[in-house]
């Protein structure tokens, strides 16, 4: 009986530390940006994307970072589905029981192939 109880407790704790929204392997290449500096001339707008994690009945069992990871996973999955490789994150929507993100998705093709936008490239584009 103790073995089954221990197994149940461990399974429950592990289940609460994994977001319910899994990241698709293809979507792992989608970049989430929180800045507003990007080079429009190399990006094609694909649409708005959202991601959320948590419900009124499950938020007690998930840590905040787990809900954030699940919401970002869902946002990356949606961006990949519409052919985007970059999402510019807008202000998060705060709820007490869940995490929701809204962003704009773009397909960016920089001539240098670098989606990370190092500071020297940003400065060169702004001059």
C-alpha cells in the first residue's frame, strides 16, 4: 500500500511540473522577442498568435514558471503552424489563474541569417 501511495505522490508531483502544452520539435526554432527593435524590411507579417496555460481548476497545481513555459510553447507552436520564425511578444495578460501571451508573428529572412540581432547589427540598421 505504501508503494502505491508513494508512486501516486511522485506521479502527481511530476505531472504538476510539466506544462500541458508540449513544444513541437519543429517549433523549437521560433524565436520569441520581447524588444521592439527589429528590421521590418526583412520580415513578412504572418498574423497574431496567442498562448495560454492554466485554468481555474488547475492553477493551484502548477508553478508560475510551468504555466509560463506552457503558454510560450503554445505560442511557438501556433507561430510555426502559420509559417513564422519570430514572434514579437506584446504585453502579457495577467490573470490570477492562468498565463496568457499575445504576439505578432513574422517570417524573418535576414541577409546575415542571424535572427538574434546582435547589438552591432541593430546599431548599423538604425544609423
